[in-house]
C-alpha cells in the first residue's frame, strides 16, 4: 500500500513503480494499492499524473487500485484507507510503503516468509536503507527511549560492516516499511487516526506487544528511503504531543510516577533547546493542547482500552527500551546531552527504572 501526498508523485512514483515491478513475490497474489492523500490548497491534484504513470506500466503491474482522497487524512488516516481496502478485499497482509522510497526485489517475499513461519510475530519491519547512499542504514529496527523518544537503530552505519541477524526482535517497527497481518488489524483495530502523524507506528507496535505479539525486523527484506531529516523536525508539535500520548496510553500509573522526576528535568532542557532552536511557540502549543479537558478525556479513553488488553508487564516492556536519547543528525547533537544528560538518563534507567519497576 503506497501512500502519497501533494506533489510527491512527481518526485518518487517512478522509482516506486520499478520496485513493485521487480518484486520476486507472486504478482498475481498482490495488489499495488496507491492512496493519494489529497494536496495543498495552492497545488493541483497529482492523481492524473499517477494514472498516466500506472498506465505506462500496466502490463507489468498486474493488479492496481488508486484511492483518491478529498482531504489530507494524515499518515495514520491515509494508511487506514489502504488497510481497510485490504480487509474488505480479503488480503492476508498489508505492506505500508512510504511515499519517498522504493522496495528491493525481495522486500515482500522475505517479510511474508517470516510471518508465515512464526505466528507469534505481529508485524515485520524491513531493513530500511538510505538513498542514494544505499550502503548506509536508515533503520534496522526502531528503538524507544524510556521517556518516549523514538529513533532508528544503526542509523548511517555501513551495512557491509555489520553482522545483523536474519530476524531480530525490536521495540517498534518504522511505518516507512512495515508488513502487518490483516487478521490482527481486524482483531485489534487499524492505526489510531488521532495521532495524524508521528508515533502512530509506535502506538500500533506497542498495541500488538501488549497483546503478546513480537515485533521484528528482517534483514533480507530491504526498502530504500530517500530520507530527509528536515522534514521530520518541522513537525515538532505532532512529535511531542504524541510522545506524551504513547506514554499515557501504555504505562501503568506507578511507572509514570517513577518517571516523573526525570521527565520534569527533561522538560527544562527541552525548553532551553526550544528557545535556542526557535520552536518555543510550537512547544507552547503542545502544553495548550494538554491543558484542555476534552483532550485528556480522549486519550484517557484510549488508555482504558489498552490497559484492558494488557498481557505483558511494564517491566518486560521497559526491558526493551533504550536508556539515553541519541539524536540521528549531527546538527541535533549537543555536548550537554552527550556528556551530562545521557549519563544521568542511563543511571536513572538502570538504578530507578529497572530496579524499582517490577509490575
């Protein structure tokens, strides 16, 4: 399922089509589903261009469906359109294909092999490589820091210098290239549309983990990502609002109380970064959001549902979490965080979090 927005098709569609054409998985058993998530008001729809490009390659694509949306439903809402279509049409698996990437030849077949062999696996992330530096890793599976920050494992490491396992269990799967079981989408629901963008992949992975399923990364399923860090940091409000939401939904109240002292210290540090980086206004927007009663009611209701389905302890969840905060890009790295912040966070994690949280 390929999600596109605004003018993205002009930049990325041709490579994505080639990736689909080159798949070693049985083409008669697949559907190339494109969801066009509308466009900016000042731009025209790129759907005519999508149809033209698909028509050029129709003899090699077998089954193609295009779903054009009239409004931007966000990353979660747009992907949900595709997931629902897959459910309605009897497919066993859904692969989420990021707009700015393309699949390696064995991308689909290797994820399906892993899911077929092990029914305890809830979802599979492909090995996401950078483009055009295709020897460098974007994500070998995502890590989750105990105060809610997600980041990519092995970012910008050379794949030729690593000995990655064929399949490894991870904290959560990146929504850039994830394969999911439709049976579990039916049982536990689609992605949470209230997230709109950012951390919706974290929430879905944690939802499955709460139900007792594993989330894994498969090395031989490769996806190439034309990743741009600036695109992520510009969405600060969604990243921070949803960071708090995930913690509220999945952690027990005693756990949140134990994390509170370090979270308060972190908040002071984030305000300093916000003022220095020019995002203080965006940070205040996050606070204003959580000061509204109706927003607390919304997320507290989600929390109740999650806690009812819980099959694992906080202790087990936290065991897979990271201790420090490791920003991906050098421009975001800070000596205070590196030499003071992360050592304190690591000490707090091992002495307080791992020692005291036993529920």
